RNA sequence: GGAGGCAUAGCUCAGCCGGUUAGAGCGCUUGCUUCACACGCAAGAGGUCAGGGAUUCGAGUUCCUUUGCCUCCACCA
C-alpha cells in the first residue's frame, strides 16, 4: 500500500513525470504502417521574448488533442519549433543595441546578425523550456526553426519555383512603408486606426486664368509630388477646365487637370490632387494617364531633393511648413477638423507611409483560386465553421503579396543582380556567374523575405520538404492546425495556398480556431498595460494541470476568454480533490491487479454505468473539438459522482467485515479511478500520470495507455435508477435535518415507507451512514405515533424521523403545501403535453416516454405528499 | 461601406443535433474537526435566458427585427 502526501504538490511531481515521459520516448512520432498518423505542427512562437498566456492556451489545446489521439492508438506526432519573426525580433535586438548606444549600422550586417542569433538562442531556449513546463508532449527530437537549414532550403526552393512560374515578380508599386522600421510591409501588416487630423483645402491656380481649383487633402506634404489634379469626367462644374494646366503651389510645376472615373464628384470639392508616388489610387490614375511619378520622401519619410525648400524636413514638419506657407500665400482655402483612418505599422505602431518602391511580390490570384476551392469543397474544415467565411471572403479579395523587407534578419532573397548586364539571376544556390552574360560580378539582393513567407511552408518544411522524406510520406498532410483567429490571414491562409501549390496537397484537414486570452477585465493583454500573465507564474503557484484546465474549461470555440486567476485556484482544488480520492483508494487497496470483480453491487453498476456514459460522451465531444464541454463532464464526474457519492457509498463495504464485498469495492474503486484518469489525462497530464503510477497497472505509462471505449455491457440503466432512489431519499433526510441545524453526530431512527423495499433494503447501509441513521425500518405501512415524527417525501418513499427536534407540524405543513403546489403545477404541465395530440404524435418516442415517466413520478410524489399532509392534519386536530 | 460576434445567477462564463425541474466556478447564507480532502462536507438563497415578433406539439437553443456593446475587412481625397 502506497502512501501519498495529504496535499497534492505539483512542483514535486511535474518535473519528475516529464523526465519519465522523455526517458520513455513517448513523445516521439514513430512511423508505423500499422497505425494511422495524427500530426500537428506547432504555430511556432516568435523568438522575440517569452511565451504569454495565449501561447499556453494554444499549446494546451494542441497537447490535449495529441495526447487524446496518441491514446487512441494513432501514430501521433507534434512537431515543435520557433519562428525567427523578422521585424519583431530585429526591433527587439535594435532596441537592446540602442540601450548600449549603438545602431545596427554601427555593427554592420554580419555582426548584427550574430547578435540576433545570440538573442534567438537565448529566447528560443526559454520558449522550449516553457512549453515543457506546460506538459507539452512535443517530439523534441524534431524541433525546428524557421531559419534552420532545412526551412531555408524550402524557402529558396519555393521562391525559385514561384519565380520560374511567373508567380513572383519584382516591380515598382505603391507599398506600405514604415519609416520607423525602414521597410516595406504587406497589406495585412498594416493596422487601421482612427486619427483626428485635418482636411486641408488647397487652391491650385489655373494657368493663364483667374480661376482656381480647390482640392482637399489629409496629407498636404505629398503635394510636392503632385503630377495632376483629377475631376470626374461627368462633373459639369469642371468640364470646361479639363485638359487645362494648373500651377502647383509652392513648387510652381505645371500639371494637367485630368478627368478620371475614380473621382467621386460628391465628395469634398470633387477635385483630387494626384500624387502617384504616394497614394495607391493616385498611382493607378497615374498609370492610366501616363503621369510622371515623383517620389518626394526618402526611406525615413524625410523630404528629399524633389521637395525644394522643404528638403530635409520630416513628413510632419514639412506638413506644418507647407500649410503655413499656403496660408501666407492665400492658397489655403479652408482647414477643417477631420477624423479618418490611418494605417499604422503592426510592429511599431507608427504611421505607415504609402510610397512607390521597387519590391518583390507574389502574384496571388492564381494561388488563391485553389485555396478557395479547398475550403469551399469542405476538404479543409474550419472549427468553428464561421471562420471559413472570413477566410474565403479575404481570399476572394486578395491583393498581391509584398514579400521583400528591408531588414537584415531573415531569409535573404535568392536573387543576384548582374553588375554588368543588370540581369536578375534567381537561383537555389549562389550562382557563380550571370546566367545571361556570364559575368561573375554578381550582387545579391540586400533584402530579406517577409517572415510569413517561411511560416507559410511550416507544415511541410518541418517534415523535410523539398526532399522526399519518409516523414513527408507518412505524416503529411497534417491533421489539425490549432491557432487563434488573429493570424488566419497572416498564416493559415498562406499555408493553405502554399501547401496546395508546392505539395499538391492540403497542409492540414482541420483548422481549429480559438479566441484570444484577455485579462480579468476583458482587455487585451499587452506590454503597455502591464496586464500580461506569465504562464510560468501560474504553473509555479497552482501547477501546470490547474493552469491547463483553466485555459480550456468553460470556453467555447473561437470566442475570447478572460483569464481569471481565482479559477486557477479552483482547478488546483480540483487537482487536490482528485489526489485525495486517489489517496483514499490507495489507503484501502489490498489488490495488485486492476480488474473488475465477478459480482457487482447496485452501487458498482451505478458508477460503472455512469462512467460508461461519460466515456461515450467525452469521446464524442473531443472528436467534435468540444474540449471545454469534455473537461467539465470529467470534472463533474470525478467530484460529484465519484467522490461525493461513490467513495462514500463504498465506505460501508470497505469498513465492513465481508471480505468479498470489501475486495470487490476496492476493485471497482480502482477500475473506475483508472478509467477516469485516462479520460482526464489529456487535460491534466501530470497528476493523472502520477496517480496512475501508484495504482496497480501493467503498462509503462498512462500517457500511452489505451483510451477507454464505450461498452454496451457496462450500461446498467436499472441499477442507475435504483441508486437514484436511494440518493434522493438521503438528500431528503439531509435537507430536513439541515433546515433544523441538526449536526451529523446526532443520529436518529428512520422509518421508510415504500413499496420498493428491496431497493431500500440494499440502501440501508448507505442511509445509515449518509443520512445519519441509528437504525432503519422499512415497512409498507405508516407508523403509529405520528405526532412524534417528522416526515419527508420522495417519489418512491415516505421517510419518518422520530426526532423531537425535527417535529414542527406547522412548518411541515407549509413545506409540504409548497412542494405539493409545485408538483401539481409540474404535473399539469406534463399532462397538458401528454394530452396534446400534436406532442404525442410528433415528438420522438423517447421524449414522450420521458414525459410519461415524469408524470408517473410526479403522481407518486403527490400521493406521498398528500398522504403525509393528511396525517399531519390529523395530528394537528 | 461590408462581414462577423456577444447579450443567460451579484461577477466570469458553459449550455452540442430544439425535448426532464436552465448549469459551473467564484461570491453569499446556514450548519459540520462525518476515520481521502477545510484546496473539504452538507443544506440553501439567487435567473422575465436583452426587448418584440415568427416557425413548431415544444424555443435559452431556429428565423426576422429592435436596442446595447465588441471585433475584423475595405483605396473615398
């Protein structure tokens, strides 16, 4: 017999258990042709810093799925890894350098990258350690990094293939430029926020005329680059001026007044200044009208030499100066307050500047088509389903993807420019000479790729692609992708089209989307608010199991959740509850084999039947990704059915002196506990494993045990009902006693009047213990000296308690009347249903039968209540 | 301008395909050193399931609508 400490101590258990799992090699995904594969690739956390509570949630969900499937006999593989997170990490390291008074340019590219790699080693390691602390059962032998050799090879392969197919091109386009990060961004890396600003109305003089045209703009500084003013061709007000020349204020440049459908005549003055170099729409207009493109800002958003006297000013400094100058010239017609959406960089939060720039793009339309079809046809399923609409909508309106970044940290673009002929050599390996002119003077493109370019390949680059590997053959396509809804576009969408394009297969079958973890007030967790929660703190305080259960129970798929610390405490209490249940079982255990006894008592069948239903339901819930519901059901079963009832019920047998009943109780206790541990294991891996190891068992570890299956022969509806009868009686007695504050130490005789005497005969011992009886009489007729007794009633028994303390006829009458009223109301409702032909005809049989049974129960209860009532009345008079 | 979500106990939230008396945690009230557990046990209070309408034998659950929050997408100067 093994002794467990009185309180569960996660710290003493978790590391030991995790090491045991590691030593056993249970995390390894092993190719086994006899088994079905089940694969998950981790959404690689950024190596920017430590994990936050959102990661803990994401990884707990994955771990639950992978452990569940592993126990079901799948060849389960969970591939871990981290993401280099281009801009984010580079910003972090530059910040660190700034604190040391340095910039990346002081170090130079090579030295700087050394710094970043050192950073990566530090934080990447921390992240892996954190994942382990959470209990994640990843195959650590296969840990990957988006910039490791294999992933880099995949990146080059993809780049070259797409380039050769004409799906990657380099071109001058308007891109979102972050002057602070000094790089181009893709469209989705720009967030929009409303900013209060002004709408400035500026007068442009018509050449050789007294007339003026007024345009409105939110970015007056860009006027330095204006090359036209446009009006709608149908606009009567300006028709006579179309084709005329205007004088650009401050600059003096002559620009045409053009007509273009793009202009909305009803907005503002109906005239739009056209700055092709600094606005995406103007760029398009410029193309249509063959307008010159004059870029007036440099990469830091400082006005360049094209800006005349404003050269050297920052964009907002220039804005101020220009507005002032226009005002002085009398060419500022109006200045009005204006709130509008401004794009900001998703990494640094600074305003993004649309500028024309030569960048690399992925041509999206051809790739998107397949990616839309695969979801529309249900080949890839989103859970919850509603996210597929969001995905499809985005894919259908997709723009080309700007993939080049003016950073140093990342995959350098595999393109080499020939210094002699200018030809672009795109190649998997560093070319020795220009493929066009043979020159050896080649310079590689300085830029790196968008960090998401490599993440997009993650499901197959981690399995060895582009090489043909056994892993690729066996584990690909992966099974489920688990992630939050905020990176559906960044990541999920790009994995889908990349997988389809490069492997000709979908990268995964199911996308399981969860919400974001917010703080107790429902705010997003962020650095600036300082409301972030460190998962390791929670692990330390409450244990990993409690944290995990907090993160998955009481949540619904796809919806945000609040992280409430007090809930960690309740789940720690739950762990302790389970611990003590196990402690109780072990204290009473004299068997060394886990098996069911030959002869089962009613209460055994009751708990086994309940367990069996639980097995069926939990399995179904997990298959439908209803993890929260599954967790709650297991929680309720353990606390309510197993601890509060079954353990209490077995005490009479365990403490009795009938050996066979004692042993059979031990066997059922042990069996049910073991099966329950299996069900709970994916959710609370540490404590379940630790307890399981103490119980009689044959296998090596709980985590590789077989997942329980529903068995018809373990369903005992009759015994369940019988036990419920006894439980109801026990509850009724307890309620009566509690009302009068009778302590458990004060026992009393119980006289049970029932026609189900065999059931109650069996329940005698339970009533003794749990209803605090000193002796029990089971009869079919009510006792005599009623005035000395209190009575309580269930639907199949009247229970008399000869205890003066409880006798209070007036109060009893009141209580019985109240109950009678309620029961009669319920009964009439049920009868109304049953008398409704529509209900009886149309409702399914089990529902109708259920109502009939309910009616019968209520009738019995009413009869018992009425009987008791008339007796009380008799005593009263 | 589009699209989506949320509204259920004092608080935070579950509630799957419509079908017992709408649940949990925390909080609250009362009692209990009941030989696993006070991180516990027992009993209890507390709900017009946001308002209105429709479908149905039956609606917290489906549909429409109103109100109030929230999010995402979108090039209106």
